[in-house]
């Protein structure tokens, strides 16, 4: 379940990777308070995701999980990961991608990036793409209006 950058789980390590574990919970992660990188790709993590306070975490990848509620996730990350600079959410419903869903297009993804940068203004990379100065400026002005809202049925 746990792998550190030297292959041994250790409380002083700065890297944690849990891929293809089918994890639903991150219980026990609080013991790794000095983490700087956390890779949780290809799991079953969803909207109930709760991270402990990770003040040094600068890199978080949650690719290919089951996250649908973008705003709740971003609010939580803003609270518990103040040093976050790199975030990747590809392969989640919360990340609109025309390769995964035929209903999504490039404009949906642009709005998503703007909203994420509005909520997490310190990001330098989002989904493996560098954040541009233009994106950062747009997020300051219009980011709060870019929230994707689905109409109630």
C-alpha cells in the first residue's frame, strides 16, 4: 500500500505513492505530515476524500479516480495543502475532458482551469500544463463565475 521514494515506508520520507491499490480511504496518511509529493492515481477515491493537514505538500496527483464535486475538493485542498503548486485531476468527472466525454469540449476545460486557479491561486501546473500569466489574470477577474453547474432534473 505504501511506497516511499527509496522503497521503504518511513515517517521522514517526502514522497508517497499509491497507484492501482483501489483505495477508498486515506486513513493513516496523517502519520506522513511532512509529505511533499502525493500520487494517488488509479484508485477509487471519490467526493468523500479527506486529506490531513499537509503543510509541505507541493505536488498532488489524483488522476483516474471517482471525483465529481470539484468545488468541495478545491475548498478542502485550499485548507489542508497551503503549499500546493502542482495538481492533476485528469480522468475524473470533475475534470472535463473531451477525450473522456463527448459532451465536453475545449471551452469546458478552459473554464475548469479558470475555476481551479481561482480556488487555488498558487498553482504553477494544472493537469501537466504550466499555468500561464493570462490564465492567472483571467482567474482573478472571472474565476468565481466559471463554476460548472449542472441543472437539476
